[in-house]
C-alpha cells in the first residue's frame, strides 16, 4: 500500500510524517528542486536569513507538537523584542499590539498577544528534521501533470512521461494547481479553488555593522509598519537581530524589509528608505532579496464552503485529499495541521 503526497512544502511533509508514523509507505513528490516550499533559511557568516515565514504564534500548538515529535522541541526559541511602531512618513509612532498585522492586510489573530516563536537555527530546521525522518526522501523535480483512476487507486503522470500508481493521494499544492488536477478528474467543483488569489511577496534582508544603526532603535520593538500614505516602497521592516536571539553575530545588525512593487533594485530602494527612516550610516555589508510572485493566499468570500464542497465530492472517489495554505489557512502552524488532518482522513479510508 502506497500513499503519494504531491507537494513537499510544510503541509506535504507534515502529511507524509503522519502517514509514515502509521507504518504506511509514503512517496513525496515535488516539482521544485528542494523541499520546504516557501520556508527558506540561509545561514551565512553567523547570520540567519529567512526567505519566507520567520516564526509562528507562540500559542499555536500544531507546529510545536510536530517539532517535539521529530526531535527538535529543544530548538524552539521565543521572541525577544515585542511590539512595533508606525512610520507615518514623518516619524515613528507606537502601535497597539496586533495593529501591525491589521495594517498589512493580515487577518488579525486574537492570540497575537502571546508573541512569536521560531527555531534557533531558523525555520528550515523543521523542514530539515522532517526530511531526515522520512524514508525514502522526497523526490524533487517530479512535477505531477495529471491524475487518473487506476485499478487500485490512482495513476500519477509526471513531466517527462513517467508514472506512478498509489492507493491514495494527498494533494498538498497551491489551490490553482489542485484546481487544474482535480478538474482533469471531472471534479467540476474544484474549478472554484482557482478563485483564491496569492499576493506577491518581496523581502530584502540587509546586514550592517551595529555601529551603522542608531542606538535610538533600542526600545522601538521588533520593527515598524509603514502607513499606506507614507509615500515610500517599504511596507514594513523587522529588526531581525532584535526580534529573535542570535540572528546576527555580535557587533552586527540584520534588518528585513518588506517591499511593495518597485521599478529597479529592491535592495537599493530598501536601503535608501531605511537609511532615511532609521538614520542608518553607510552601505549594507550585503543584501539578500526573496521574491515570491505568488506568496500568501487571500481567500474570497465563501471560500470555506467551496473547499467543503470539493472535499464532499472527493469523498465519493478513491482516497484523495487536499491540504495546505490554499485551503485551510495561511501560516506555518495551519499548514502543519492541514497536512496531518489530510493524512488522517486518508489513513481512515484506507483502513476500511
């Protein structure tokens, strides 16, 4: 018996872990060159640079339970600096807890008051631990082009013409990919999944010597959000080396700028605006930009009902589940929960 997990992001890896723990063979397939999806951590010269999510709410249990299960519970670390400010275009003003997320268009979470957590070596630690626990390891550059019924479940076709048969499938892919694959199976309700819009994300991490950054930032919280009428390209900035422990070597500073759509070099634009806002002196030691053309999902009205209708239709087919941020909520802990629940549904059906 084999379960195929399509997608090696956090939802897919969490689903694979759940299946693996049940003693069922699992194959993880991903079109990309590396597992983890939008979770990317780069470690260079003592700096820890995040390309995607840099943490999760301390009150969210799912990712922390998973971390303990895969043996990295002792790697969890708490946020150090709390709070944020608002850049009005003229100065930085204090913001109420949770207000920053609201200004960025992120659905406010009532549990934000508990602060955030991450992993000591960056968010990729959970991906690396999951991959190390899975055997065989995820197959990268294995893009699934179509799914079709087979004698014992499903047949998955890959780019290049090869194929694989599995008794069950968990689609842990973006909603637009799932919409295409499921529509090819005749699940017409799945076409509505393509209404989920993914907002682009562009971040720039910038390293400086500590003496380049004014001491006036002390007591300024974990960063700032720019007002919509502030007039610049920056949407927000995290004082990364203050938010979490050991993000930069002693004597150095690390900032992470969230940038809107720009013409030109986003790193140069981010530095110029940060220098003007914060009073930074001199050029950065280095910069690193991450651009996700399709970043965080934005759900239209009635999204939960559409997902429920698709799942109801899938329940009448051979075992096939959908999981991930495109269906059950953005955020790393939500992805873990969605992936594991999708796996449990498949395991229950296979056991009948």
